[in-house]
């Protein structure tokens, strides 16, 4: 576990920013919501078969970009499909997903969250999943702030457009949270698992690369970032030493 410093009540508080999907949660909120809406017959199931096929192809691991291809197919489908989903249906599906998946988390990040809370850290959740469901999960774990993608509503219906919380927007959201809480950047932490988190990881003092993709691992290796891998009931801490990683 990371070395942490006690923070006095009159001092500016440090913060930790967490990606959610694949970092705290073992699955992806965005994907789980789509599955839940399909289960409730709120989506075009014929069109959704393309998403299921892309997911099956990813599970077979035919090539390095198979997951990216699957995710792109899902996002493309969802941006169209959401126009036929009511806000009430999306909220209900999100509640069901959180109820099902809220405790299906990684031990490392779950325990890190608890430790950081005990050290008076501010906790921020920043994810590209829907803002509503990100907030539900963040509230469950006692985060101080959360941010996710927001879909545009017009006359009570989704338009298919929205403010997607892409990688390049994460640092600005994080800076807004820091300003709002008058937090300190000293001992600041960010945790992420894909290259979409690089921009956020790059602006904190102590980036933690968790179960990284190949692209993120290469970036971490070049910059000497701390890497953590959790497999089964083992947690491997990889510390950069003389240009190479050593298991601690």
C-alpha cells in the first residue's frame, strides 16, 4: 500500500482521482447499462446483436484492437439507441446496474479508497460512463465529487448528442474539482487503467497505473510511473528501478 501522510484539519486537503470502469469496478458501467436496457426490451434488439457480436469477437482476442473495436461499436449503437429511451428508463436501468455491480470491485482500489478516506483525502470519480450512474456509484463509496458523460435532453427526450467525458476533458474536470475544494496538488494521486487516463495521470504527483492496457503500460514505463496489477487474489506492485520494473 502507498505511503501516506496525515493531513491536519486546517491544511488544504490532498486528493485522489479515480477512473471507475475497469479501475474500481471489474466491469464497465456504460456496457452494463446497455445490457440492462436490452434485457428490459428498451433497445432495438436486432441492432444490438451487432454489439453482442463485437463483444464475442473481443472475448476471442483475435487481435490487439478487438476491445477497442467492440467499444466503438457499442458507443455508435448507444448514441442512436438512446433517442428511444426515456430518462426514467435510463435512470431505472442505472439503479439496477449499480445494485448488481456495486460490490464487484477490485480489492486494491477498494482498499486504497478506504485508506485514503482515513487519511482525509478528497476523492473524485471521473469516468466516461453516464453521469447519473457514475454519481450513484461514487455516492455508494463516499466520493466527494463525480463526473461522467451527460446526454443532451430536449423536450424531455434524449437527442443522441451530449458532452462525452473524453480523455482530453478529464484534466479540466479534475482542475475544477481541485479549485472548488481548494485542494492541494501536493501528494495528489490519480488511478487509471487505459490510455484514455494518461492526460489525467500526467497532472498529479503520484500516478498509479492499474491493470493497464499495452499502450498505457508503455507510457508508464517511459515515465517511470507506479504500476499495480491485480490477478485472482494476488496484487503485484511494480516499481520502476534503473529503467526496469521490479515486483515489490
